[in-house]
C-alpha cells in the first residue's frame, strides 16, 4: 500500500532535511512541490523561514484558497525574522484562515513562538496571537538561589502534561508525549507557564522547567499543536510526537515509560533540570588512499606510530555515527580536521556523509572544519563562511562549528577595541540562523609561567605544575588544528565569540587530547566562568568516571568523547549507565 504523502514546498532555506527524514521515518512519503499550482488536496509542509519566494511566484493565485490539509511551521533562529518574513509575504492571513478552518497546524520551536502574541526578542513584531501571551528571555541567574544557568538553553528536558493531571486522569498521552521521556530544546526565549490560565481557555499544556523558570514545552487545542522542542531531533520520543500529529492522534493510550529510565530519575541531579548531555565526536579526514575515515589524534597527531605512518583509520563516519546514536548519544559531532587545507565547497564527500547520517540519526548533528570565507578552487569565486554553512545546513547539519576563523575574528575584535564589524562568519551565520546554530571549537595549549606577572594573559594556578615547577598557566589559542599558536588566550577568544553571536563553546584541550587521563577541569572552570553560553567539555575522556567528574566539578553543559568510543573501550550507553548509577540524570534511550 502506498504511503500517505506529505507535500513539501521546495525552497529549502534552513535545515528542513532532518524534518523530511523524520517524516519519512514516521511512514509518510514526502513529495516536493515547486509551486502552489502543484499543490493538490494534500498535506503540505511549508518551511516558511523564507516564504517570499513562494508568494512572489504566485501573486496571481490567491493563497487563501490553496486546498492545504496540514501545515507544519518549522523554525529556527529569530522570532522577528520568522514573523516579519511571514507578514511581508502575506502568509499570516493564510495561516490564520487555515487554523480557523479547523485544519491541522503544527508549529515547531520558533513555529510555536509564532502562535503567541509576541516576544521580548522582537518587541515591535506581532505573532499570530492565537495564544494571548508573550515570550521572555531566560535569565542567566536563578532568582531562587542565585545559581547560574547557560543561555541559550540547549539540551534535553521534559514536556510533561502530568503537572495538571489531565493525562493521568485518563491515562492518555497528548500527541504521544510521555512524562519520563526527554526532548531536545534549543532556545533563549520561552513562554512562561502560568498554572491554569491557558487551560481555562481550553489549551492543553505540557511543561518543562529550566533552572527555576517553568515554561510551555508543548501546547495544543483543537487541531493546533506546537512544541518548543524539536521532535525531528528528539530521538524516538520526538518521532512518536511527530507521528501522532501526522496520524491525527491528539490523545492516545499512554506509551509505557522507557525501560532504561534511571530508577532514581526523580532524585537524580541535573544541569538546571536538563539531562547530562553526552556527545560523540568523530574527527574525519581523508586517509592516504583518499577515503574519508574517522581518525583520532594523540595530542592532535593522527598518524600511526607504525613504519608507514598512515592516518589512523578507526572506521566509516556514517556507520559509526549511527552506532553512537543507537547507543544513546545525545548529539553527534563531525570535525573535518584537514579542511583548513581544502575548500569544503569542493568537499562533497563530507556533505554526503551529513546527508546519509541525517537519514538515520535523529539527534542534533554538528559539523565543523573549514567554515570561513574562502575561494572555490573550481570556479575561483569567493565563497563566504555563510555560503559554506548553508551547504552544511542544507545537507542535514543543525549546528556548524568554527575553529580557526573564530580565533582570527577574535583577534580582530580586540584589535578594534571590542567593536563588532558584522562581517565575520560567526556574526553572519548567527544573524541568519540564530546563535544556537553556531558553535566555536577551541584548540588551546597550556603555556606555563613562573608567576601571573610574567604574562598579560589570564592565568590560573595549576595543580599540575610543569617539569620546571612553574605553577601558573595560561591557555594559548591555536589555529590549523593546533599547528599554529596565537598570542590570544581562551578567555579573550570565548568572550569575543559570545559577543559576536556564538551560541556554544566546544572546549578542546590539546594537552589532554587522546590521553585518556580525564578532562582539563581547570581550563573548563576558567571558560565556564567567562561566558554565559553553554560549554562542552572535550579532550581526555578515557573512562565513564571522567564524565561524572567533569559534570560534578565544573557544571559544564555537555561532555564529549571520541577515542574511547572509537577504540571500543566503552560505549555511550555504558557512560550513561555509569552516570545514572552515580545519581546523575541522563536521557533514557528509546526505540521507535
Ligand atoms: O579550524 O574551523 O577548520 O576547524 C577544524 C576543526 O578540526 C576544529 O574543531 C579542530 O578542533 C579540529 N581539529 C583539527 N585538527 C585536529 C586534530 O586532531 N589533528 N581535532 C582536530 C580536534 C578535538 C576533538 C577530539 C577531542 C576528544 N579534536 O574532536 O575528538 O579532543 O578526543 P578524546 O576524547 O579522544 O580525547 P577549522
């Protein structure tokens, strides 16, 4: 029997590929349509982050009468950008009438925010106003106890209707949501939850709490449904929600909780109520035979110690990424470690790896390597960092990671007295896709000095002095995969990148890379104290206890492993099991 068809208007402006893959995983086939004339009485998904193209193509047709059955409004980035695009393209009346006609509507992330009246993010831009409330920005300080939380909020949290008993009384699940599952959120603005207020107006609410701020994770009434989290990036739990919407199942028998949900989940420690996020990282490069392989450095040296000095080959990227997803990885990161040499635009195998991985891995994918202004070797044309990022997003990436170019941009930022130029890759990509899409990958090296007065850089007194007994260190930034050291320290780098619009820091440590001795906790504390955006610990993990230690002792937002997973010493599942047994909340792995 032919699968039911969902139609997608083909002007992909964001990472809609993952949504297409998720819809197909739910048993629907996606048919690309290129103009409303092609739209039959079908289910239509519009990526309205750039609706102008559609409307200008069809000014002679009145969009109001397109026989659309379903609309999914995905959205990443800026509330104002999304809504003003919708408004200027004349889309808002179409969506209003679609909803008033009682046709199914699903808003995702900024698509949820769009159904509200407005947002602090863009005070002079109105939302659809279905929900007469406004969004506000998370506070970086929890008012209850003054503790800190990272903004944007990036991680796995609840979306539970259990708080007001609606589901429990009938043991029914709202659009496939379950109180023990975790869903992937990435946002700086939220809809505060006010108990009973919207329920009185007939809305069903699923909530989450970040720090001491309780907010709307999902909301629905009639045929309108919206989630702040990304169902296409929330593993099996998210796919279940997407399928419930596509099948038209607002309420259904409650799904049994995941079998491996940690028994102590209720009392387990969290990161401001987010689970402890575990990332699997795959350093990728071409081997001497020209194949793209997963490799792993020993303090960034990826060549075997054997006579042929070949590039360490630890396996195939797509297979390994899928394996880590199935082990429960909360995110997968690919770093193309030789892209500083060649132009990623020509690096089609890397784009193909992303495309194939996004077909089976339904958690966030980050790609780094070579994201900078460059020249296409084939055409000789200039290719901007934003163009490179667009290629990666269109191939299925959710976040792009910038390494060397961030160091150069930070040097320029400080040379200009801390003024923004608006032209760096970080600024342009963040402005176009939102800061949550921009990760900065830091490759620091320890530099020992006898006393803080010996350097202008931010130092710390280390518990691990060097062989000369020098007990102060500063961390020098490097570029080109650690090959070139710069006169810029990590605090200068991360502060500049946060100011330019980066959403997250991937904090490597060359001295610890591949050593299996644990993370550089002193470095992580220094960087966590310097920025408000989330920080990912990287480099040195060799045992599950290293993950427990780094979360417990630094408050870091996520922890990354590579070699220990690639060499088969431990699995992601074993790390999460260890953390669960240590009383730390982790996302339970679920089957779809
Ligand atoms: O500079 O923007 O082109 O990006 C290059 C990217 O490639 C950067 O993110 C940089 O960190 C990375 N990179 C470049 N050379 C190497 C190398 O190893 N020769 N990898 C490299 C850096 C960091 C992690 C690593 C962790 C965990 N590796 O990917 O996996 O250190 O390792 P472990 O758990 O085995 O200890 P650009």
